[in-house]
C-alpha cells in the first residue's frame, strides 16, 4: 500500500507480523530433514546402482539437493523482513500514541480518521489552539508516514524474493572476494557491485566468508551465520565425544570437558533466542566455538536503527555465558524503548576477543590491545552497512571490556559518537581527550561498593580472592595504586579524567544492569543522546 490510514495503524498488530516471520524461519527445520532424507536415499542408490542411468540419476538428485539448500537463506530473509516490518510498525504506533497524548494535553480531539480539532467542551478555537492542532497533525502524519515507509520497504524486499523464486536461485559465482580483515568500506563497495542473485549465491555457498566480513549488511551476515549453526554445534559435539572417549579422562581432559559442556549450553541458549521469535529480533553477526568461544549478536537491526549500542564485556566472558551478557545489552535496550518508544534502537553484544580468564592475564593490557583492530573494524562496518542517515553509535565497556574499548579508541579510533565505561579498571588513557570522540561524550560510572575501586594490602588481597571477592579487584587494588590512578590509568569515573559521570546504586561489580539502579537509566540516556 502507498499509505497507511489512522485506523489501520491503530488496529495493526506488529506481533502478528513477527510471528508470521518466525513461522517462515521455522520451515528451515523441515527443509533440513528433507535434505537429510535425500542424502540418505542418494547414498543407498550409489551403493547398489551403476551405469549411465545411475550417473544421470545421481546428477539430478545432486541438483535437487542444491535447489533445496538454496531455499534456506530465503526463509531466513522472510523472517528478517517481517520482523523489521513489525519493528517499524511498533515504532509508528508508539509515535501515534504520543501524538494523541499531545493532543489531549493541548485540549484537542482526534477523530476516527485522524482529523484534529479543538475540544469545544474544554477550549474555544483560538490562534494558539490552531498552532497546537497543526503540531499534533504533523506528529500524526509523521507516524503514518513511518508506517507507510516500513510497509513499502517490506513489500519491495518480498517482491524481490518472489521474483527470485520464479526465476530460480541459481547464479554464476561472482568474481573476486575481499580478504577477511579487509577495510569495511571496501567490503561494502564490493557487495554493492554484486547482483541480488550473486549475493544469494555467496550466502548459500560461502557462508563462512559472508558471516565474518565487517561492512556487509547485517541481514546478509545473519543469514550466513544461521546456516552454520549446525556445523558449529557438530564441532562441539565431536570435541565432547573425543574427551569422553578418554578413560580415565585425567584432570586436564576433565577441565576441557567442562568447558565444552559450558560452550554447548551457551550455544543452545543463543540458538533458543535466535529462533524464539521474540521482540526485538536477534541477528547473529559472528560465532566461533573454539577456545573459550566468541559471539556477536544484535538485538534489533543495527542497519535500520536510529541508535546503536555495542556492548563489550570483561574478564572471563566466553560463549558459555554469552546469553547472560546478551541479557545485559537487552536490559539497556529495554530502558531505551521505555524512555524513547518512538525511536528505533538496537544493541549488540560484541564478544569477539579473547577475554582474560586468570589474574595474571587480567593484569596485562595485552589482550585488550589484541582486540583493538577487530573492534575498530566492527564499528567501521556498522557505519558502512547502515541504511539511511547515520545512527548514533555508542560503545560500552564493562570491567576489562572498558580497557578494550579505551585502547581501541586511542590506538585505532572507533566509529562512535559516545563511549561509556562502567566498573572500569582504567581505559589505557590519562584523559578523555585521548579517546577521539566528541567533547562531552565520554561517560563513566562506578558503584560505591564496586571492589574494583579498592586499594588493598597484599595479605588482604589473597584473603579477598580466596573468599569470593571479584578476582579482578585483587589485581586492580595492587599496592602502590592510590588516589584516582587505577591499574590501567586514570579512573574514568573521576571528574578529573575529563569525561562525564553518571550515578550508580550499590550493586558491586556487576550490579549496573539491575532494575532500579540509576546506572541502567544512565547508560540508556547516553545511547539515546539525552
């Protein structure tokens, strides 16, 4: 439709579109089962049939498998399109509600067709009332225009998918490939030069490449990475089988086994969130089950959001607790939605570095420096793939993650409009001006009972670590660190650092995201630019 009416927007149910998208994505499971059955049948034929007819049958079955496999990205894309439509309609409805509330506060009436007039029971028509009515009418029109734009965008993408389905998904492979780690602007330019059919060919045939290239659209990376979920889970299951085959397992194998089990649980929890159909939709931008495991997951589509948060967690973060870390990003996003329901915000968990696991690692900035180039590329990629006017981008680091953010900003530069540090041991800088973001856009908070602020003598440090204090605090409170000098530089939550400080309630080193903590609103307001 070219326009959306007032009554239409009031009546529309964004959740219904979201559920429809999830149902389309759910068809991928049935598709996988049919592909498995076809592979099994093909194997049996090869074992008992030979000759020219057998070769021809094998060729035809192989082509049929390819055709079926090529459908999977399209099913994921339908889910993306309908989830994005649902998000756009939800924002438009929120704007509509705000406009109606604005009318009521001004003594105006909005009729069933969206017309605005003075309420004669409350006010007489005046020039001032006319100005107010014009403002409300403009707000209503903006809400309806937003809904219409979301509708047109969804219709265009679905039309494109329908055309591809009629003409076939096959396409000659595109020439050339950018190397992993290539500049996001170059990756974006390369992708823009491909036809839609070539892009779909790459997503289906080379998902390992597409899923990891910073600068590609979020939708393309999500499709590619979802296609690899079974591969990653298979790798972890195979590793678990190898470790279980060792009898007796030995202490080192037992430790590794616990790690594999934890990563499997983390992966399964992420898959549950990816397939739940909940709002906002989750986008898988990266995953690696090796080592401690890594994950990059967005809640909401950063390519179409007005505000984008990138959250970098700290010490001991890995695939096993990625769902919990994603929950922290989700809580900030929920506060953004509550404070600004008429704006589209997205939040990304960026766990694409080797976070320290032990005190000896956390005492060094080495792992933060190693992470800097990847975080720099990721943020540049968000800028390159964003559709429409640039989003306000905020990067938030917690604990050792704040050092990752600070080092990346100082040594490589970050495509960010604001930086936020909570529970920080220092950010590798002595002043906010070294971090390369606009003046007044470096923010920090430190809870009054966060052990990261404490300076302790050696014998007490050992007792605190032994009896359950946050282990990183022991390192950061090393003797000789006094005043506002933390382990990795000046405390960013000290006004003398040159940033801006927002308050936090008591909650220790990890309580910044707890409901009712003013730090949660503080983080959300920075993301929103308020």
